[in-house]
C-alpha cells in the first residue's frame, strides 16, 4: 500500500492519516509550544529548559523533546564530559516553526484583556441562564 505522499498527493492536516497531524500536535500542544518558544531564546541544558518552561515535569519535557527531535525541530547535542552535558537547540526548521508560533503567542498575550473580558461576559451570561438549585 502506498501513502498519499508517495502518490504525489499533498499533505492535508485535516486528514486522519496525514503525518502532518502528529507534528502539528507536537508543536501546538501545551508543552511543545512552550518548549519551542523557550528554545527560540537560545540553547538550553535540560534543567535550564525545565526551569524556563515553568510547570513541566521532567517526564513530560523529556517526551516533548524526543518528539520534537524526531520531527526535526530540535537538535540534541550530548557532550562526552563527566558528568555528561546535553544541550538542546532549534534546528533551522524548528526556528521557522517557533517564529510562527511566537507570533501567535504574542498575539494572545497582547489580547488577553479582551479574552478575560469575553470570559467574564460568557460566565455572567451562563450564570443568568442557569436556574438556582437547592
């Protein structure tokens, strides 16, 4: 059986079988997005990156870095020192993706007052429609 791409068909993230969907999930998931954004600032050692991405567990950061490395977005460099030193940095592809992602992140940050106002309005409208119980 040949893949759609082997048949010359375009990638389509909306198609369940398209491999681009998995990469999109790695990039846009909470830890993937934050990790890529942090690495856009430069090279980090694992624990430095874990401190920068506040709230991520060691296990989740490790899994996230492995997925991003597999997708070609992150480069892992292990130095043969004692103790071993491992640095993570973006690849050229990872830098391109991170720049686009950071544009979205900065948009959300700039518009947070509007988001919070919308949330309050939504919550107030729902509270007004919900009958009191008890």
